[in-house]
C-alpha cells in the first residue's frame, strides 16, 4: 500500500508511503484518489491531513514513469479534487516537498512544515514544467515575482523561507499534531488557493526571469515555457491556465531535453558503490592531504566542509604559509557566499584543520590524498614519506591527472593501498570524482574512494588506467581535433562560439586560457616519446607557449585579457595559424559552424567509444557523467554518449569513415561504435563485451 489512511477522531490521516522519498507513481495516485473518495463518503469529517512516511513528504511525480504514456488517475486531477474538496485538506509537510509533492501541498487549504523541510518546484531541472497546478497556484499564493524565481530556477527553499514567502502557514516540529489540533475557526478562515484572485501582473519580473534563464540555463526550453505559464497566471482564468500548463507538461515530458535530463538525474544516482563491492571502507574522520597548492587546498576545504578533520602537509615552512594562504582564500570566499555558512561554521572548519610540514602530524590519518606536482619522481617521494609515517592500513590516493598509477604504485611496499582520486578544480565545488582503479588497488581502497565521494557529496565514476583516464583523455582528443580545425582554416573564437552554441559551458580555447596553456604543453612533451610519428601534429599550441602566451594568468593566451578583464579577440593568433599552415603546406579553407561542431563532437564520441572498448570506463552513462559534471558538456543533451545515441551509431560511423579516408589515424571508428552500428538497435549504453 503506497497510501495509507487512518481515522483519527474527526480527521482522516492520509500518508504517502513509497520509500525512500515517496515519489508519486501510479499506485500512489490510485491511493490518493481512493482517499479523496473515502473522505467524501465519511460523514462528520472536519479535515483530511496529508503527510509522508519516512524522511520525505513527496519528491514529486515518479520520473521513472515519464518514458511511458501517462496513466490515470493523473496528479493534476487529484490536486483539483483536493482543492475543491468540501472537507479542508491540510498538508503536514514532514520532509522534502518537491514538484508534484509541493503541488499537492499547494492544493491543500493549509500547510505546516517541519523546519528541516525543503519545498520547491524543481521540474525545469528535469526538462519539464510543473504539471499539476504549480505554475498557477504558487503565484496566486505568493505573488508573481517570487513564484517566477522558484519555478524558473527550480531551486527549493527552506521552510523558513517558505514561511516568509507565504508558501506555508507555519513551521513546527510536529506538523501532524498541529494539524490535528488546528481549530475549525482558523481552518475555515484560510482561503483555498483556487479562490485567491489572479496575482498582479509584473512584466519587469517576467523579463528579468527570462534574461536570467537565457544566461544561466542557455539552450533549455523548459525554464522559458515555465516563465510564460507563470506570467499568464496574471490574466488567464484558472481553468484555462491549468489546461495550458498540463498540455505544456505533457509536450515537454515526451521531448528530447527532458529525456536527456532524466537520464543524467538517474545516472548520478546510479553512480554509487556497486553492491558487489563488499569490502568495508577505511573510516574517514581524519584524512591527510599532501600538497597545499590550489588543488590540495580545494580538496582539504571540501573535506572540512563535510565535517572531516584534515592534516594538510607541506614540505617546509614556506609551503605551510602558502597552503595557509590558499585555505584563507577559500574561507574568505565561503564567508562571502551568503547563506552557505556563517562565521561559526567557518571557525568550525578551520578548527578541524592542521597545516604542518612534519609528516608525523598526519600519523593517525586513515586516508592520505597526494596533490603534489605532476611528476612521477615527486609523487613517489611523497608516497615514500606517507608510507613511513602513516599506519599500514591507511589508504593512499593520488590526485594525478595523467600519470600511470601503476608506475607510482611500484614504489610502494604495499601497492594495493593505492588508488587514484582525480578531483576537478575547484575541488570544493565540482561534483565529479574520478576514482582510478590501478592494477593492484584493493577492494578496500576502492570502497574508501566511493565512501569519500559519498561523504563529500560528489558523484563517483570509476576509471581504469590510461593516459588521462576518462575525462582528460577525451579532452586531449577534443583539443587535438580543434587545433586541426584551426590549422585547416578556423580560428579559436569561431571554434569557441560554435561549441558554446552547441551548449558547452565554455569553448575549448577560452577553457585552455583559464587552466593555462603550459599544462597541456607539459602533457604533450610527456607524450612525445610514445606519439605515433605518423599522426598529424599541430604545432600552433606549442608556439603559443614558446611565445609566453600562457593564458589568463599572464593576460594573454588564445585571447587577450587587457587589465585582467574580459577576453578580447587577438588577430595575431590567426596570423600565427596562417603561418603554421603555410609552413606545413596546408591550404586553409572556410569551415562552417556545423562542421566545427560535428568534427569536435564526433572526435570526442570516437575517443569515448575507444575508452569503452578498452574497458577504461565500465558504462556509457559514466562517460556522460564525466563530460557533464567535469567538462561542461550540456546536461540537457544528456552527456556525450547519450547525445551520440541520439545521433545514431550508423550515422556516426558513416561520417567517421568518410573523414578516416583523409586521416585514418585520427578518425577510424572505434570498435564499440562499429559494433553498435552493426546492431543498430543496440544503444551504446548496453554493456560492452
Ligand atoms: C514532477 O513532480 C512533475 C509534476 O509537476 C507534474 C506531475 C503531473 N522520481 O536523490 P536520492 C529516487 S517532476 C523517481 O539518492 P537524496 C532516486 O532515484 C519531479 N525517483 O536521495 C533514488 O533512487 P535509488 C520533480 C526518484 O536524499 C532515491 O529516490 N521532483 C525521484 O539525496 C533516493 O534519491 C524532483 O525533481 C523522482 N521524482 O535526495 C525531485 N526522486 O535509491 C527529484 C528521487 O534507486 N529528487 N528518486 O537510487 C531529488 O531532488 C532528490 O532525490 C531528493 C532526495 C531531494 C528528493
């Protein structure tokens, strides 16, 4: 039974019980529909109290049902039934009330929530609009501007904020008790949301919400459609507006963006430790981070944020001072980010931190993460030091982006303790954690990696060893393909603009300017010895570095940054590309935006397919998570491999094969793609044998 009913005196208690978060699926809708009928058939009832079992009120419609046609009874009909019920319904909000859960509460006559509740309409983050009255009842209840804010961003609010907005009538520790005790007079004075007048029109707030959505959620349809629906609440009858809302919800629910966003939502949730991994992780209350540079300090701050005690190790007093300064910057930024933490929160974090150059200070750490300079020699020295000072059962991790972890492990007495934990900068913000399983990594070390991800609220993706693991290997191929386009006729700003138009958070050249051209340069030098001499090599990036154009940090890279400000196109870069093309005997040609996007996306897809074929990634959805959470691939396209599926393996292979005739080393289709194309019904998400 996903909905339980119980008579408590003259009240009917209706409890949604679909663990873990009471997502509202068909069975719950049936149960709610029956509860409506039961209430109507019970004489003398003074109230119906709606609540949720466990930790949630309701997490919204069950999104797992969205791939199939909707089945009656529908949630919008249930909300209408609650809103027009002669017996008043009270929402006793015991935990999160999101999406359809919030809409059920909005249809009630009265709403009381626990202080820990989070309430909101996050539908746009799943590519849909609220479909059970949210776009109409919320603005009637709290006004147009705040409703626009909640619905167009999808961000939930705390119970305190909900009360301040008038979304709920009060916060109490025991909403059920209060709902039972509420006197009839108070209840009858409360106005049913549907009887409230239309909210006042607010064209300025509507335009501001549109501009914010265009800027912050570019390419996405749902936020703009939701804004239009909320705007219409000012001058449209409730019945007409609810019908328009329902039609929009159903249209978007069946669309590509909603499918892609659902895919990422469920992929994120599926990315936890597999049940087959039974080893117990190391405890994580006290960890060490070796190296207090930008990355090490970011990792330390992420751990401090999660309540972990950290020993941040440096090599000498100067290093300790630098590490302290890096931590102070993060603390200052956290203090400025309003609402995240207060002064006592910052003090508590700093109270859990020790910064030292004596490795003995880390002796009781159960996990040590090395974030030192990217050199095999340096890393081996760090691990020798950690090995001699930490307990033998402590797990060791390297944050290397490219180095062979098996090579690092060779220096250890017990290589099974070592794994890779590849964080993304800024480490305290980015959600992705690549966990690299080396040849000897034990199940316990792996389980510790997963446990750390869970503790730090990050999404873990396991990779095997190769140059760059999953993400940086795809990135390297993306950059190589972009450089080739630049040599053959494009320029960095055309390429950046095309990829931003596709939906990437940033173009590849602006991103390089941000991270520094010297990092990719060092990688190319490391790869010189193993690079196939027959592979086409584009020297433009090397020349940039040789001319000191290292990116934003020096004020000039692919773009110029006068006065440390925004980017400005630099025609010298185009001259440089023309010159290199002339040296190489390349006749430059006009390359349009569509070709730029197609070449760069398919270069990444082909590399990702090779990564799957080689078993570096276990599943295509892991690659989707890496590209979306680590590299700015548009979430609403579902990640690289989900997007590839939408293009179709056959079409991809046909295009790659055509390009392979000009350059087989760069474009020959990977075996996983050939497999998928051969069996065209098979998605790349299917397991690769
Ligand atoms: C909607 O409501 C449309 C209506 O307007 C119109 C209707 C007509 N569906 O995240 P967690 C699962 S659209 C299905 O790990 P947490 C989740 O997959 C919906 N399943 O826990 C996971 O399963 P598993 C609008 C869902 O405590 C388990 O629950 N609502 C749904 O970190 C635990 O989830 C939203 O967008 C769902 N709606 O966070 C809210 N929600 O154990 C989406 C969760 O098998 N949900 N599951 O891996 C969330 O934001 C978070 O899950 C929540 C809990 C904050 C609720």
